[in-house]
């Protein structure tokens, strides 16, 4: 699933392709993707005639800003956007098409059909689900060591489960949680409440650094992720533990191990993370 760095890269590559374009028609081929309003015809009708004014990101969600409304899109496992001419044939698994008045189209493809779309009035979007349920952005001042410490102290869950919780911090998933915990020297199954103040500070620092570096490198292409222009990310070449089971740790040479924490495959170094 694309995490914050991948979604941010998609946002940046979408911006010059869609901003300023006016929606002339919307076609929905897989209604289950549409969550609000649930009626696909109502979903389409309220966007027709509106112009795309911006594209933002909140956690793992894309937020298309229109004249009056905001379209909230979650890519889930395999969702991706592309801009094409109306003259080009639709690729398989294209489920939603936004046709612009200039003859181009924003096309949403999703092999797994897990993606979701919500449309709300712009002033409501941030307080309605799914955005209203999200915790702070990791690169914002709202996510501080004190905030992380407060949430950690209130749970018996493993620290990895805490960091995967989108109400605690928005945008982290399996890749960047594993990487942040390795860089902080913290075992993923450690109870979050057992972390010392020093460990919280170090973990917060590495979370911010890991996400920031991944954004700069366009995210990680571990399986199928590419940005809107079809380009792969580059941060996968800098991963310490994720997807490296059995390979030597880049710091100590110990083979990387894989286990299950919080129901997710989890990579760690048994020597560097104790």
C-alpha cells in the first residue's frame, strides 16, 4: 500500500497535469469505490462544471480541491492515476474517469478494487470521515516527541502497532515503521509504554528523518508503485530492513529476520534492535 512518501510523490506529479482543468463529465464503472455520496450518479453530478484548484495530501489520502467540493481519494493497494487524451483507449481495470473540457481525462485504475473516493463540501472535508479520524502529520509541528510519548504511555500494544495507528500519526505504514524502528534501535514488539523518554526522542527523530528522506527520493517501489508519470521511486535502494529477510544487516552484518507484529510482516535486526 502506498504510504505517505508515495502519495506525496503522486500529488506532486498530478499537480501540473490537472490544476486549472474543468470537469465536463465523470464516469464510474465500479460503484463500490464511491463511498460518499454513495449514489455514483450523485457523486458524478456534483463535480461536473467544477475546476480543479489544487491537490493536497493528508496522511495516505489525496485531496483534490475543486471550486466548492473536495474529492478524497485513497489508493489502497493498487490504485493509481494517469492523465490521458480522450482519444486513447481505456486500460483494463479503469474504474473512474474524470473527463476535462480540454479533451484530457484523469483516469483511476485499480486492479484490486480496494480504493475509495469521498466527495464533501470543502469546509467539511477535514472533519468528516476518513480525514476527520487522522492523527497529526509526521512532518508538522503537531507531531512532537511529547505527543508521541503521551500516546505511547496509554497503550499496552507493541510499538509497531502504535505507529501503524493512523489516529496516532498519519501516513506511516509497514515499510516506514520498520525502517524508523530499526534506525532508532527499537524492537518492533516492544510494548510502547516501556519506551524511555530518550527512546521516544530518538524514535521521533528517526520517524521524521525517514519520511523526509523517502519523500525526497520519490518513495519506495517495492512491488508495483509508480507515480502519475509512470516513474518508480528510489528509496527502496536505501532500506535497512524492509524486504531484506536473510540478508546481512547493513550496520552489523547479522541476518535480517522477519516475524509478525500487529498482524503485519515485520523486518528487524536481532542485534541492532534489542
